[in-house]
């Protein structure tokens, strides 16, 4: 009799691939299936945020992503009589190695992640779809159907739906998907454009909406995004149609050619009522969909996966209690909600026909934005929000402040900053990482041995003798996803012992 899998991953897009990469890093028994016969070739998502680049760095793929992408940091706002250039994120952030928005097509992102998995012997079972699930005592019986009609029943302790807005896992689990559709239709194309200055984001504002050109590189130099005007013909997307709409905004200053891909689409704003039902979990578009404003969708999905993956891996290994899985929804559902609200507001401002909003969009914003963006501190706050560097889990049960929290520096639940530079890389291996600052004599092997006993290979120890990221003598435990689970000032380790006993018990029965 074949033993059940630990995890069945349903969906081979960026979210599923990231989850598979993390499960593979922990030696978890899993399979990843996708109903599509091939990965996407067109560029749906087009940008990777700094926090996602940080999170993927532990797999060794970030350098390749950066090499393939375009770290554009300039915006050119085209107004009727002038062009307003703005620098976006040149603010000298010292706590991340990636202080930029990386423009890279989803197709290339998937290519890199799939290549990483293939090099480690993990294949994506394409042309294979989940058609049914049934809960058993300690696993899910999952019925898979291949393209030739043959079926197979796979047993898995957990099933993760990374299968998009029309998620089969979500439907099988009976989880609602609440929200609404926007009335507008949008046009999307990857193509060549004559007349655009390279390596910048270009936006054209008008009363009817906005036109964007983003630097892409592959499969074409530019990504075009525009709202279909109400009087435009509602038929197939063609190059003449795109050229005609572009002319409305630019006065025929640009020439479009050689499209690699063109489509139209409607946008929705919806969220799953829950991210978990029994042994089924949701991540990425299966859990939340929204407008592309701010380039949040794919990034939020990848970070869903990397929040969930290590928890599943440790629970399946018997190294963590089942209760750790409850923190997934506690931590990620609020993030999904914030992204939905943020993108909805940005979408409304960019598309509304309300006279007051149109005036603000076409007259006030172009005049005020350059003045506002001259303030480095404000740009820093905006960047940290959009880049997802500001995401934290301070209210999570898996984030605990010691009895003497640090006076300054990151707190329990915060992302570990890359200070000193390279600190994140030191904490990139699978497992928890214990950071110890201050004089080395405070942290002798004899003092640490009782904490580490029975947790071999699950807690790395790093003595950090600089005054960063905390100016005090501090001991902090970094979770496998790069967030601080426990932080306390001083050298008393009782609180840390209690945290480890709860979330990484030494008993072989962690349930």
C-alpha cells in the first residue's frame, strides 16, 4: 500500500511553484499538478516586489530573476502640455538588498522557478486536474484526471489550492468567494512601441481613464494597459484598436507594432471566506483576487505560499504542533484584506467618472505628485507599503515579545531586516535561526545546549557582534519565513525556551 503524500499542491503557477520549492527544501513528500498542458507564455503579472525577492533568495533564484528583469525606478507622467519626470524609489534603503520594483513577466518568473524545481528532480504534472476530494480520518483522498481520461486517487495529509480564481480546491472545500466585479473592460498587450523613452514607467492621464506602458523586456519590450473607452468597439482586441486608443491619449505620438500577446479582461475584487477548511488550504488567487494596481497579486500569492510551506513541512515531519497551521489564516488573511482594499481605492481613483475624482486625477495629482515625492521620508513610507516590506505578524500567536522587548529595532512579528548586510542570507537555510547580539561570552555553547537539544538541524545559531539590527544585547528567533517569532532584550533565555517548547517541541509527538 502506497503511503499518503504529505501535501498535494494543486496549481503550477507562481504560488504553487514557490510552495513546491519550499516543501522540497524541507524534504517533504509532495506532488504538484496543474490542469494546463504548459506554463503561461504571456505576461500576466509583470513585477516582483522587494519582499518577494528577499523571500525567494533562499532558494538561490533571486539573482537570476534580477538578471532577467528591469529594476526601473523612474516614472514619466505625460500631461497635455508637458512631461513630469519623477524618481520613485531612489531613497537609499539600507535594510534590503533589493530597493527597487523589478519588472519581469510572469512567464519568466515561472520559467525560473520551474527550472529550480527541475534541477532538484521535481516535475510539474501538467495536464492533470483535481476532480474530487473526500476526507478520510487522517488524509484527503484526491481524485486526479489526466488529459487522456485516466484517473488516479492520491492520498495526501493536506491539499493546497494554488489553482486560481476558479479554484477546484476551494469549491471542493465549500469555501465561499465573496466580492464583486468591476464594470470596466481592460486591454492588455505586450508589444513594441516607437517613441517611448526606455527604462521608465510611462503614464498618460485623461478624463476617461489612464494609459500605462511598463518596461518588460520579454516577451516584448513594453506592457500596455488601458481601459476600453465606452465608445470603443466591443470586439476582438487588434493592433489597430490599440493604436486608436493610444492615439486618444498621446495624440499619435507613439507607434505600436509587433504584438506578442493581446487580450481584454474584466477585473474582480473577491476574497475567500476562509483560507482553510479541514485539511484543505488556499493560497494566491484561490484566496484573493483584485485589480493589478500596485503589482500586488502574484507577490501576495508567493508570500502566502512561503508562509504556509514551512508550517506544513514541520507539522508533517512531526517537529511542530498541528496548531501551527492555524496561524496561516491568522497571519495571511489580514494581508489579503489590506491588498484588496488598497487596490480597490487605487483602481477607483484611476477609473472613476465622478467629476471630482476626474479633476483630481487629471489636474491636481499631476501637479502635487512631484512636490510630494520630493520628500524622501514620504517616498520611503510609500515604498515600504507597496514593496510589502512593511508586512508584519505582530498580532500572531506565533509572534511573542519577551518580558523585556528591545527599545529599538525590529519587534516580534516583524520582517528581519538585512542589517548588517548579508544577515538575511545567513538565515536563509531551512529551519529557525537564533540571533544573538552582544559580547560572545554571554552566549556560550554550554548555555545554549539545553535549548538546542532534541532540535538538531532545526535551529541555526548566529552570533552577531555588530550593533545592528538592535543596539542592545538581544536574542531573537527568526522563523523559517524570515519573520521574527521571538525577541527579547538581555541574556535570560527562559522566555525563548517557552516559545520553543510551544512551537518546536522536542517530543516526537508534536500533535
